[in-house]
């Protein structure tokens, strides 16, 4: 560890021990900054994702702990059991409100060189802006998800009218208030430019693959026995089950392929749409739903797959690049994704899997059959994916670059 580097203050609702989504990447970044000698404080929410309920063992109030070299301040906030449009806004607003005083106190106490806000939630950017102004720090926004556009694309809020116009104008103003804005794909960087962010202030900072999930000895055999899968091929989806994934199309494809006795669809995950998914899959013998699996078993679960499935609804492909894709590719299994040509998701999957149009269940079913019946193509695509994960999503290189950029920003004058 190198000592005496500028302190860093991070603000974001999601953090470890949440196993999927933004939490693991926020925690990984904070820990990497701490390893480089920065005094790191992370003002986080209470763990709730992807189940959308507060994890057992976490108090309802504020709490300060030290976790893997990072000072973590947990803030209470509203957690809706069914996160619709207004409830989701209240959820993020309550976190922004409860994080204000701890963030300001940390800024005055630590005098950070950089205050970094992870979006979602953009509603926390004013907290970061005030903290940066009080401490003389640079303000950095890291966009994991264009939440306003995603909310409109998924129908959580209406696409026309005064409210969405105001939300987009507020988003634009908040993004332009930052000294640096980073996001996780080239297409999302282009979207930042569309929203008025100076290209000179934009940084691409990809999420990384956990190559520990690509162990050579991972087999999935225990899952096969436990879930009575026999020797059937497995089309696997694992992750959050929410609106923007459009996972219902998997059930439609399973219905179209019910005659294939050599195939079973396995969905592992939690989220607000799981009950709906279970309802849709009733009567289908080729669909299994299971809970999200613990991190220490993810490698074996990924190895269970013959094919990984990555659906997204139309219009959402360049609003977020699903972090699960990196681990899917790293597992050496081909991916079938639903994305329009030219989108970031389509570009990342091309050559390592097959891409079909969003919402087209027959096309998705056809792509699955194509890979089932052509094992050589499936193996070739899977190996390309494994190499791509190493080249594009190597954890050490991506984190070193991101940490270096943040550290450098803290040294330069405003």
C-alpha cells in the first residue's frame, strides 16, 4: 500500500454484500482505491438488492463500519417491496436525504480530493456537489445506468408530458455539473455527449469480469443432480428479474421449444417480476426457477449452462450494459442476447454468441436451437467469449486504469 494519497469520498446506494448489480463494482472500486493508499469513505444504503427487502442483520438507522480497508457509512432509506415508478423515486430520494449529513460530515472531516457519486441515483448528485464544494474536491459522477431513460423505456414513467421533460432537464444539469463523468461502454459514453456533457470530461470505465467464475474445474454436476436435470442441455439466465430485462421472452421461447426433450430453461434470480415469471411458466415442464446462487457457487452454476440467455426490452440496450455479460462470456459458453443491431450489447455479443431482435420469441427460440444442434459453432463462440472477457473485462487492468484516473483527478486544480 502507498500512503498519503488524497482521500476519496464515494456516495452510492448499492454496496457489498449485495451479490449482483452495482454493489459488487462499487465495493471493488472502493477497495482498490484503499489498496492504492487512499483513505476511502463510502456512504452507502442498507443492503436490499435484488430481493428488494432489507437484509437481516442490518440496523434501520445509521451505522459506521470498516470493511476491507474502507470506512462504510450505512444510511437508512425506504425500500419498496414492489418498486414501481413513484415508489422507486421515493426509494432513491430517501437515500439521498439520509446520506446528506453523513456525506457532508465526511467531506469536512476527510477533505477528499474527489467526491464520486454512483448513478443510480442521480438524486444523490446534489449531495455529492455540496460535499465537493465544501471540501474543495472534484465532483465525479459514475453512470452505471441511465435511470431516467430506463424508467421511460420500461414504462415506470410516461414518455411524454411535463414530468419526463423535467426529469431529463434535471439529469442533463446534474451531469453537466460534474468535473468528470464516467460510464461503462462506448455507446453510453456517446449518450453522455448527447446529454450535453463535454467529451473532454467523459471517461469510459467498464465493469469487469470475475474470472474466478471461470474456473477450469467448474462442472455444474452438483446442480445437475440437485435440480434433476439429467443430461439435458441448459439454457441459463441468472441475475435480477426486473422490467428492463424483459425475461418473459424466455418463457415464450420455452413454450415454443417444449417439444425439445433435450433442453431445459433454468432461471436463477430475485426481483420484483419473479412472481409474474413463475405464473407465466406454470404448466411448462422445461422451465425451472431457482434462487440467486451464492458467490462461492457461481462458477459451477455458470458451467452448468450450455447457452447463456441475456434478454433486454427494446430501447434499453444502450441505457445500461448488463454487468452479468462479462461473467457469461468468461465462462466459455455462448450467449444468446436480444438487442437491436448496432447497440452496445449487440456489439459485445457479436462473434461470441447470437443476437436476435428484442421481443421476437420465435427468433430467440431459433437461435437457441441453432446452437443446440451445432456443438462446434457453440464451442467456437464460447471460446471467443472467454478470450473477449480476458481482453476487455480483465479486472486488474480495468480497476488500475479507473483508480489511476480518479487519483489523478484529485491532484489537478479545479
